[in-house]
């Protein structure tokens, strides 16, 4: 979460803007979203005379679209305390560390016991209409002994769960290559022995 927060905008933006603002813009490349998805955060929303809590994976509905109604604001992001043995990482591909939108963003949070993956969450940004999780890649890893081959296979699988576009920042093909490379790198960092 710290890595994601430190890559949002410029120092001036980080000193004036808010983490909630980064979430509420609902751009697919928001740096905060993949990290929050892997941590299974929830958001508290207040409206006129009502309040509700929404899991972060249900908050985004499309590019620049959320479940917020016109009379509502997001007032709190809650992040459950991660398992003591968990490790997490956020990697961002952009021309500059901050100040630029992510071409691809990858967050991984996982727990390993004696080389066995007990729990892993993989989330991707800037590669679909909303920030997304990669549940099939997670399923490949959970309960399995972590090997370089398995990490490679899971990283390749993450590509199949995306729908990147061609735009002025990168081609679809390049984004797919980077999903693989960055997911593999993030998994290796989280599960390094």
C-alpha cells in the first residue's frame, strides 16, 4: 500500500490530494486500486440519511464510474489487518516513477509457509476497464509449492484475465508482455525465500 501511495502523482499532488480521491476518480490506471484489491479493502459511503459499506472489488463499475450515487461521498477506506506472515508489493510501469499514469500496475499480496503458497491475491491496473483481480492465476498458486515454473505459469495466466487496449501510452501487445513480466517479478518478490 505504501508503494502504491508513493507512486500517485507528484509530491505536490500527494500533499494536496487524497487517497480517497485517487480511488474515486475510478481510472483504470489508479495506483491505489490494485493494492487495495489485494488487501480486500472496503469503503464506507455516506448519503443523505443513509450509510453503506461496499467491498472495493464491487466499487468500480467502469472507466471513471463507481457505485457512488449523486448524493453520496466516500468517507472511509478500511483495510483489514493482513496476516503477520504476509508480504506485499506494488509495481508500476510508467515513464517516471510518479507523475505519470501507469501503463501497467501489478499488486501482489501473499502468505507462504515452508514454500507452500497459503494465500495470494493478484491485482492489475491499467489493463481492463476497471482495476481487476486475477483469480485464475491466484487459484493456480494457492495450496501449491512455489517454484519458478509455477510462478511463470501463473504470470502467463494473468494475461488471459485482462483486456488491455491500444492507446497513446502503449500497445495492447506491449501491455500483455508487461503484465507477464511484472506479475512474475511481483510474485518472485513476495515469495522469495
